[in-house]
């Protein structure tokens, strides 16, 4: 029998490492020894030397002096893995590590990775995100009675943990319901010498404690001692608060969510990357409103179950330890970033109309890329060519912009790459980069990039609008996907003359035109040399993974909307329906996109003032998918005009993937019928339709299964096989 893999672990504080080590020991594959440092740069050289002579793999827990030492002294056959938490960012040690000797640097959050790559010049190709893990089964215990009215906060030191925001939230809730209280678990800051010695820290706590003791909250705030009984303590907690100014991961939020507490997460750097399904709040008012909403609505019981499921699927012991096992055993890191694109392949250049992360066609393009992986690499061009403007707006991390300016491509995964084409605004240190600064001609920049990364490749472009097509000129080949009628105003149906005049040429010059609805095909296909109808679809797994089943739960029913709140959203209709149905909660997920001075702003203001309406602003993909699975009925309340009659809404198929009932205004492009879909025209019909949707005929197992089946039939993986066949024929 071969011997176990020897793993030597070093660091000044191994409290985060020990649980992981115990889990890895259970695999029977590893033997561990430690080199316990007495400070950031203090150790016993003899002990460190002994570890070097023994270990196959070296793990530096913390990127401090221990990581500097082991990078300098490791043997050629040894692998070195460094785990960088958060506090190292405030030291010089990460900049002193010889990264040519490091196999991988692990971070618990992407926000820390981006910052450290920029600050310490860490090679991005050796960096990965590998989160902390949570023993979900340990926390999955029944709640005590009344837990839903108990807020929980774990840890209050230092002051950046923001105990004051937890107090603010409690104060707001207690004004509405005197059952609310706050339990705080953790060490008393006064018992931490280094902290209490700091005047600013000490003053902060004295002010917070004085506030608690001087007012009506003194009997509503309970301080519980630090201890290893967090799993039992959480049985009393209905909402777990995470108001910190900054965190690397915040284990307390994961533990609370795993217990079935509502996660209440303040917006901060990295929060949405680590917990993409959890809503963010900006202040105590939003936190209190979120807690109150979940305590009164049917969505509350569902979000508590989802929170458990999400932590289990993302951060459970089996998931994270499995990643570590693959890494230590030499199986590679699935999250590692390949440094180069493929060679001698055809290239599909996609001209995105939003940054990749927010682009509403991203999931379609990911499925298409998978279907053409044998032939094409996909290069996504994100909008914007002025370097300084993009940096100022924060559209991309500074380290990423510099890499792009140097001619590197960001490798998203498999055969998908992305970049921007900078033609101005670059700082002096990148202005002379290899492919940038070619006047005001982004196509010249693109030609340089393609020539370097895909020598001799054939290039086919993919565009979405007439102006994109015409900017390519007469020599570049392109396909044109028409998913909306951009010749008309979506809110009014009025014709945009300039787009209407430009579109025939864009259609005629395209190698092929894809239309997403029958009305679009009927209106425009005659102008194209070749065309086909391939409808809109859904990344089915993204939405179906949050499915909660069809069981009834207590609480007020919830109607939800997911998408832009623009001029095509029927504000007047929704306002009237919400007023007539005070017994139903309405949640509108999306960015309000109305022009300054638009009269619809007044309708939006009135809607926001209703007690049964919540606006959440734009939400990420995972958060939106999780949210609409929690609601009882889903809405497509669009205005009715010629532009909208051509729309085959993406959200229809996303909604169907949840199995939930759907109510929509009439659109020619939608041919689905009851019980899959209820079509309603006008406030009276909408009120009746929502009542119908909540009934057994539309929530029964057969109706739910029918919607899910329709969504599966329109999955992007299936639909893009049609696009892929055409692209192969063209090349």
C-alpha cells in the first residue's frame, strides 16, 4: 500500500485550517504536520526545516512571513499552496512572496482576489477562489417558537462589525411589532486588550451600550457568551444579520442561513459574489422591510428553506473538501484560468451590448459556445472603448483593464473569451501596449488581437443591432440575431426612422439572420439573403435548481416580476391591480429605466408608496432565479403595441422553468395557452387572472409539470444547436 500524501501546514493562527484538516483526514489519503509560527514573521527555524524535509505539499495558511519563507526554501519536488484571507492585504508580505515557486494562491472571495492581483502583482493564472465550508447538517435543527421575531448577530468586534446597524434595524422593527428582539453572540469587546486599548474603538462601544441602556431597547437586546454552541443558539434566531463594513467570507451568515434563518446581508465589497442568491440591503430601513416582508408573506417559509439548500449546494463540507481533495491529490483546480486561447480555430466575435456579467444574452451564448466547441472559439467584445471612462465607472477591476490593454484575453471558461477594444483614455503605463492605441479604429485593435491569439483563423461576427452590422463595413462577414424590433419605440410603438432606414442593408449583408419570434420573421425575413426562426429560451438549470416544489405554505400570496422596469412596463395597469389586491404582495425585481421627465415616474412613485409593493432594483441572475421560485404567481405586464407584439419574452421561459403560474398581457409572439399561461387584457381581467392563478387548476401538479416541460423544450442548449448548425455551414 502506498504511503499517505504528506501535507505540511504553516501559519500563526490555524483556527480556520483545523476543521478543513479534520475533514481531509477522514479521506484516509493525507498525513498532516504543522509549523506553528508565533507571529506574522516569527518562527522556530528548526521546526520549519524539519517540515521542509518531511512534506510533499506545503500549505501556507495566511500569506504572511510563513508564505515568504516557504516560497524561498521549498524543494523542487514540493508543491506550495498559499491561502490568502483578508488581513494580509494590509501588510507588505504578499508582495514579498516569490510566486514563481507557488502552485496556487487561494482566496475565499473574488473581491479579495482582484484586489490582491492588482496590489501585489500576483500572476492571475495561479489564483483561484475556494470558499470556506459549512457543516450544514450540524446547523439543520428545528427552530424554537417565536424565532422569526429574533434577530441574530454573531461577533461585534471590531467596530466594523457594525453592532449599531443591528440596533438600528431592531429599533425600526420594534416600532411596528413589540415581539422583536436582538440576540448578540460573541466575546465582549472589553475583554479584548488590543481592541479596548484603542480610543476610537472603546468610544464606539461605550456609545452603543449607552444607547441600548438609555432607551426602550434595553430589554430587547440580549448578549450571549462566546462558545461552540452556535448551532443550538441559532435555533432561537429567525433572521441572521451581516451588517459588517467588510468581510472576506463571513462564516456567521452561512451558518445562520444553514440553520434556516433569513439571511440579511448589507451591500459591501464582494457580498454578491460570495452569496449571489441572497438579497442585499443598503441600510437598516431596507433590512427591517426585508425581515418584515418575509415574516408576513408565503415567500418567508420558502426563503428559509432555500437558504439551507443554497448553503448546502455551495459551501457544504462535501463540496469544499472535495475541491481541496482534488487540489491536494494532483487532480487539478477546476477554477484555474488557462492562460491562452486555442490556436487554428474559427473565431466567432460577438458584439455584446452590455458587460458580460449583465448581458441578457450571456446564457444563450454560453450554450451556443458549448454547441460549437469543436469548431469555434467565442470572443465577446464588451462595450466601451475609452479606458479612463470604463475605469471611472467601475465596469471592470483595474487589474483586468490593464491585462486587456496589454493584449490579454479574459478566459471565462472553455472556449469563451472576452475583451474590450481600447482606443483612448489609457494611462501612460499602458498606452504603448501591444495592440491598443490604434487611433479611433476599434476594428484595427480587434484585428491585432485575433492575429496574435488565433493565427490564420477565419472570423465570423455576431451582431444584435443594425448600427453594429454597418460599422463592420463591407468586407467582414457577420450573422445578425434580431430578438426585438428596434425600428420602433417599445413604449409607444412609434417608428424610429433612422433605424428603419438602416435595417434593410444590415439584413441584406448578413450571411444569415436569426429571428426570435414569428412576427419578427414575417416582418423582416424578406430583406435577408438567408434567415431562420429560432425562438428565445432559458438556461433551464439556472432557474430549476431553486425549485421548491408545489406545497402550500402559510402567509400572504406573492406575485413577482423579474426584468427591466422601462417604458414597455405597463405602469398604469400594475398600479391599478396592486391597489385592487391589497391582500397580495407584489415584488418588482428590476432597474427602473425611465427618461428624465417621463410621466411614468409619478406612477412609479405611487406604486412604491403602496404597503403591498416592494421594489428591489436590479438583481443578479442567481438572486432573480431564486426569488421567482419563491412566489405564487409571476407577471408579464407589458404595454400592448406593434413593437411589443413582436417580443418573445425571455422571462416567459424563465418563469415556466419554475413551474409557477404566469399571467401576461396579450402579445402576438406568445401562443402559449391555459393552464400554462393566463392572458389578460386590462385591470379587471388581470385581477381575475391572478385569482385564477392562485387556484388549484393552475397550481396543481399537472399544470406545474406542463410549464416545466415547455421550459425544458426551450432550453438554450437545445435551441442553440440550430444556430450551431448554421454557423458550421457558413464556415
